C-alpha cells in the first residue's frame, strides 16, 4: 500500500507519530499503527471507502463515516433517544447526544455579547445567533466550555447493557507492539 511507505519511517519503538510537516498533532504519538494509518489519510487525501448506492459514489477515509452516510440512503436510525415519551431517533450517536441536551435544559454555549445572556445546546446555533450582534466581536465574544456538561445520571444500566459495553471495550483494546 502506498501509505505504508509513509508510515514505517514514522514508527519509533512502540509509538506511531505523524511527522508530516505542519501536522496539527505536533508529533503526539498514536498508540496503534492502524490509527496512524487512518490519520495519514488526512494528509494524503486517500479515501478507500466508497458508497455503492446507485448515483452516489461518495468516498470516505474512515469506514465509520461511510456507514453513517449509507444510513442517509437506507433511512436507518439506530440511535433512539432514551428519554421517556420522546420518539426521535438518529443515524449517528453524536446527533443523538446533541439532541439529548434539549431534555436536560443543558445549554453550555453562551453568547458573550454584553446584555444578551442567550444560551444554546450546540455551538452551531450559537454561531448563527452571534450574527444578530453586528457590533459584537463575533465568535471571540462567545463563551463555550471545553466540554459540555454530562446530563444528570439516569437509571442504572442493565446487566445486559453493561455486558455489551464490556464486550465492545475488550474488542477495541489493541495490544501494544513488542520490541524484537
């Protein structure tokens, strides 16, 4: 594979670092070779995962992004909102997470314009709102936390769900490479 010739020189012991000039990761290492491989696609533009839906042909560097995209053709929405009486479902977990904040009145993104005080559940809504303050210093006046607060704890997870989460965690664990 062509990207392999760019990855092997970046291997150092059990660390995989991107040495691409100007890379935003600033040589912070990945803990597995496959993560570096996927990251290198950002620089190379390699998109091996193609949509085979008739008339589409979009390509993605990550398989997960292709899977989410295919749901736009199939209409599949496997991520249902767990809130009682809410029947919304989403094609990806991040959209569901954004939606869930509406149930908990968590509005972590605040407008920084003097005297405004409006708050939003997601940064895109805040960016749209800021445009109504032409006198404000636009995005820099907006205050957003580094991380949105977690919703209040709900009922305890069922044993079956915990078992599933453990299984996923174990499958995602990648053994570190041994030095020869």
